[in-house]
């Protein structure tokens, strides 16, 4: 894993326990992004809401506050929309912000 820039994390990258949590979350991040995209591709907004809810709760616990905030925004937008009539254009801004926040951390994952 590349050297972590402490300014991007609320957990201490020099603490072994914190580093383990960061690495665990980062290791799952590509699959989470894929799941977000798959939910949109299949118009499964219920699943997308579940994924956003999970990220809203988990991300801050692992020190990824920006991801948690973006997930909360997406979840809120989905909740305030009529789920039966929901279309991607209703949530595009929040979805793109969440994916962007997640993708910003991919540089820390070994290729």
C-alpha cells in the first residue's frame, strides 16, 4: 500500500490499529463502488439506498468522514424522493459526489 497522507484520514495512519482499519476499509472500497454502479445500472434504488446507508454508518467509523457525508446526502435524496418514480437524474448529483469521494481514496490501493 502506498504511503498514506495523514491529512486525508481522521484516524492516525501511524497507529497500527488505526492503519489496520484504514486498510480494511480501503480493501473493500472497489467492491462497494462496483455495487453502487450495479444498483444504478439495474435501477435498484432500494439496494442503492441500503448501500448508501451502510456507507453513511461505516465510513466515519473507519475515519472516512467525507464518504460518510456524501453517502448521507445520497440516502437523504433517495428518502425524500418517491421511490416508485425515482430516476437516476433525480439523484445524479449526490450519486456522483459519493462515487467521487470513494474514488479519491483508490490511489491508496495497490494496483
